[in-house]
């Protein structure tokens, strides 16, 4: 499969990427390419220009900053998975990164690309929402609760570039994912965390966009055990139904994954 | 259209190619390195796996221009002085292939995992093969081949041979 023609630019700096992005309205950023290139090959996307930001050192870092870990948007999935810092401070996040796709995908794919894409079955959105992380762009900071606005859509404006994400450290956090046996994308993935702002439960894969489950959060705030959420039913009406599983199946799966995540976070 | 300069199997290469040329087509059609296969062409099967700067990637999901300045190794680059790489040897001796279509990608993935992971058990090997699909073997002998190769390379002091 061959994409429509485009002009490739290798950005030397974030500022240069911004300038090219401004100059060509049909241009797109290229991070790891693991989603965008597939879409271009199927001719579902037709950017005039690709601005490759994958080589930018300023976007590729993992650093502990007080009670948070800040990860650059250009950090590849495998780097998060093997980071000593992430494994020490938020092991659930390293484990989540390790569960994305396969080794070759993890060698290319990047945090910023995954978030900007906001695939309904992507893993990172669950960690960002579950940990109450903050997404930073070259212009502003966006709270996780405001970032994911719908299926494949985010709060990012035209020309806005994700630069880094700040994940508050949480010792009691875990991610449980039931992967689609073929693609490894989540059929349902639940990220559970005790955060400063309370217990958070974020679900990916099951609905059109990552979402929180307030009933589970309230129950877990009172009693952080799998038992506490055993009776909570998820409404199937808003969930995805496809050849891989019905909405009712996914609703049940969310409960099972949530209990597994809470058990793992003990 | 621009000249892309990179190293392929330890040789410097500089060729004009369209910006939209995928690395796999660049290797197969412009360099004649047809050992790298195209199975699915959608990033799922791993038949196209090559190493870019020492890491396994799917060459059907990367543009050749992205690899400019990089060091690319394909299945053709593994053997040294007419002697097969230990992973290739192990696949041959353990019957790790049938039709052979998936084999180049399997071997490139195997070399990468052996390099990265100090102790490989069968469950880890299977998990690491997530992105490589084989329609023939049922994977059993592929896993055995990689297990055997890891042992051989350990013996030959792992990491140096690749
Ligand atoms: C076989 C396969 C299996 C996969 N399995 C999983 C899985 O199990 N779980 C999962 O979560 N994902 C999975 N993925 C997707 C993978 O994680 C992608 O890497 C990710 O979704 C996109 O990241 P990328 O860096 O490749 O982005 P790209 O494909 O380069 O870009 C994606 C989009 O984001 C935009 N963009 C990129 N960077 C930025 C930025 N910094 N700011 C603003 N916009 C930006 C691009 O313009 C583009 O529109 C899989 C992919 C493949 C091919
Ligand atoms: S041809 Fe590249 S993954 Fe199948
Ligand atoms: S040996 Fe035939 S596809 Fe693997």
C-alpha cells in the first residue's frame, strides 16, 4: 500500500516544527508513525507535509520532579517500560507501556502520538486519566479530565503540540487489560489509582473514549478492595459492540478488570 | 524526492527515493534485498522486521526517509563470512520454519529479543513474538529455536556475535 505523496521534514527543534505546522494547514506531525503511517497507507489520511518530531531530544526524557514523573511526548513506549525511574515510582505505568502492541511497535510509538490520537482502545489514556496527569503543550497545561473529548478527539487546538505529561506518583496503582487476542489493543482496560484527589478508575477499550467510573471510585474510597466494587454494574448502553465482543460482554469485562486492578494495587 | 543516505548491512547507501517510499520497498525494490518480506502490509505480521539503529522495527510502517542517517540491518546482514548467525543456525536445526515466509522477520525479532533480555524462558519468548505471525509452524519450534539460539549465544558470550 502506498500513501498519497507528501513532503517530509525532519524538525531540528520544536520551534521549527511549529513554524512548518503554521505554514502548511494540511501538514501533520509524525511521531512514531505506528498509527499515522497505517492511516496514510490506507489513504484515510492525506497530509501535505509530515513534520518528523521523533528525533527531538527536547521531547525525549523521563525525569522525576518532586511527587511526579514528567515524561516527554517523544519518549518511546519501550523507554517508559524499561525506565528504572518509572518502575520505581509508578510501576503500573511501566507495566502498561510494556503491554502496548508488540516489541517493534514499542520501539517506535511515542507517548505524545498515542495521546494525540486518542484511540478508544489505546492504553496510555487510561493511565493519564487514572493518575490525574497533566498534559502540557507548547501553549498550556491541560488536565486529564479535560483532554480526552471523544472518539479520536482531544482538547488539542490546531497546531498544538503535546510536549510532556506530568504523572503524579502513586504507589497504589495498577492497570489490568484484557487484550484483543489479535491486535493486543484493549477490549477493556482499567487503570485504578489512589491519588491526591482521591481514588480514580479509568476505563479504556470499552467505550468510544476513555472514561471514569464514579460509583467505583466512591466505593473504593471507602474500602479499597476488589470486594467493594463487586456489585457495581456498568451500563452497557454506552459501550462498544463489535465482532470482538458485545457491549454487555465489555460491561462485564470492565468489572472483572477493575477488580483485578484493585487486587494488583494492594 | 530526495537522496536518502544510510547504512545498510554495514555498507553506506545513498539513493534518490520519494518521501512516501516505505523502508520495506526501499530495501526490496531499490536495493534488491528481498529477504525482508511483506506479509500483511499493515503492521501486524512482522514479516518485514529489520533493525534500525539496533532495534527491531516493522519496515512496512516506516518511511525510508525516517531512516536517513541510521544503521539498518536486514536478514541478509546477519551471516558473517559465509557462516550463518547462531539464530539462523538454530532455526535450521530445530525445524523453526516450514514455508519460510515469516522466517526473516522471526529471526530479526529473535536477535533483538536475545540482545535485550538476559534470561529468556519460553513464556517470555512467546510474549516477545506477539508481533510476528506464522501460518505454518504453530510456533512451537520457533520458540525452541530461539531458546536454543539464546543458549548458543550465551555460550559464545552473548551480544558480541550479533
Ligand atoms: C500492530 C500495532 C499494535 C498496536 N497495539 C497497541 C496497543 O495495544 N495499545 C495501544 O495503546 N496502542 C497500540 N498501537 C498504537 C501505538 O501505540 C502507536 O504508537 C500510538 O497510537 C501512536 O503513537 P505514534 O508515536 O506512533 O504516533 P503517530 O502515528 O506518529 O501519530 C499519531 C497522531 O498523533 C499526532 N501527533 C504525534 N505526536 C504528537 C504531539 N507530540 N503533539 C500533537 N500531536 C501529535 C500525529 O500528527 C498523528 O495524527 C499499536 C500499533 C500497531 C501498529
Ligand atoms: S508486512 Fe510489515 S508487519 Fe506485516
Ligand atoms: S513458516 Fe510459513 S509462515 Fe511461518
